[in-house]
């Protein structure tokens, strides 16, 4: 049984705790689906105010839904489309404070109001994206960007 505790009151410490747990859970496990599934579950437990946390994988030139926690989501996203496809195509982290004000946002859950998408790279190779949605506008800030970038870097090794 895994029982990780996330009780930090500040974001940098919370992301450190999350990174440690993720490192421990995925170390030595070569199966990418298993690692994405546990990562999504862990992120869903650790980070408050999320309604969706999960992965889209690059497969045959488009993003395809991977393991997640949350409501059923759109399955395929072309590169360059939506927040996920744009983050993947431009290989950069994108934070959206208000999804209603972001042209091209793809609504999978009507409750989502803000979003953070981090590309996952192994070296130069794009593997997919980590996507976090929140029902609260402006839920994500610079500390979330930093924390998620570090998590995406670890996952780049563990999902390769
Ligand atoms: N909102 C995303 C689509 C994926 S869902 O949020 C799970 C986008 O615009 O790419």
C-alpha cells in the first residue's frame, strides 16, 4: 500500500514532496502507462483545487489521451490545437488563468476555468504533455509553473 502525505502549506514545499513521492513511485518501473497512471493519481491527491489531472501522449503525430483522474475527456488533440496541442507544438509550458478568454481552448469539462499544460520531453523528443485543470480561475501561478516543469522533467526520464 502506498500512503504518501502532502501536508506542506507552501507551494515550493508541496511540489518538493510531490516530486519525492513521484520519484519513489516510478523509480525502476519501465512501463510508461503504469507510471503515468500513478503520476496522475498522485498529482490528483497532492494538488488542491483540480478537477482534472493527466496526460496526453504524442502518437503518430497527434496527442492521444493517456491516464488521468477526472471526467472523461476528448481523446485526440491535433498538434497546435487547444492549450495542450499548442504547448506540445511549441514545446513550452502554458498557463491559462481564464480558459474562457483563451481563444482555441478545448472544453472537455465545463467546470474547468484555469489550466496549466507542461510539455514532457526526453532530450529533444516530445513524449506528450501533463495537463492540469482547475475549477477556479487563476488557480495556477509561477510556483505551479516551476513545480510542474520539474515534475515534467522527471517524467521525461520515467516515461521514455
Ligand atoms: N483543455 C484542453 C483539452 C484537454 S482537457 O482540458 C482534459 C485543451 O485546450 O487542450
